[in-house]
């Protein structure tokens, strides 16, 4: 029982109808429970009438389960999946603006290449780097670039999808839900 009371990170995937106010209703459900949303991403799916929200928050298992049940009751919510204990892939994109001059530009580019990242903007005194990866990889790249002078960092927030055959799709779009 003590383990259940421990707050931990949860990744919740919410398939919703593309309707005005859905994002606000879902966010208010979390804030009404006293949860901080650590990360929130929303984008249209293959069906333009649906969007997928990926919500990252912290809470104990029983309260998160209750919140998921309440989410499922919202009219515009098609499906809610807590991916936390399911096999899944999660990624995040980051843009990092780092100070760079002619003396250190080559070193910075080498670091960027080691992380399989890429330079997306070059200015006389800065480079902007783009990277996609997990939180640990992003943190490591920022740490490696910090000695050169990180000017700004912008992160997208996490997106996640189930591994293998597991998929959350709309039955109303003529598809089915596969669990793997």
C-alpha cells in the first residue's frame, strides 16, 4: 500500500476530438486535482478530426487511475491510456542556442555530431542545434555545450507511443484498437 501512495511520473496518452476548449477542460481536470503538468504536447492524428495529447505528470497510482477514469467521461475524449507501465517509446525535441566563434565552432559541431544532432542555424556568434531523444540524452548534450555558453534552450515536451502492435486509434474512423 505504501508503494501506491508514492508519487511517480506518469505518461498519459489522450485521444480527443478536435473541438474548441478540449485542451482547457483536460488541463483543468489535472489542475483541479492539484497536479502540475510537467509536459503537455498536442497534435492532430492521421484523422484530422482527432488529436493526441501526451500529458506527463506526477502522482500516486490510485489518484492517476481515478483521473484517467474522469478523463474518459469527458464528452470529447475518445480514449485514455496510461503508458507508464506499458512498453513504449518516448521522445522530446530540443533547440539549443550556444555561443560559438571561429575558435570553438568546430569543437561544438563535433559534439553535436557525436549526439547525432544537427546544426539548424548559424549566426556570427551562435549556433542553434536541434536534437531528438530521451530526457537523459538531451540533458547530456546541454551539459556538454554548457561550457561554450548556452544562450537559450527550448524543449517540445514529451511524445510517447506504445511499442509493437499496441496502438490507440479511433474506432469511429473505421480503425480498431490493437493491443500488443
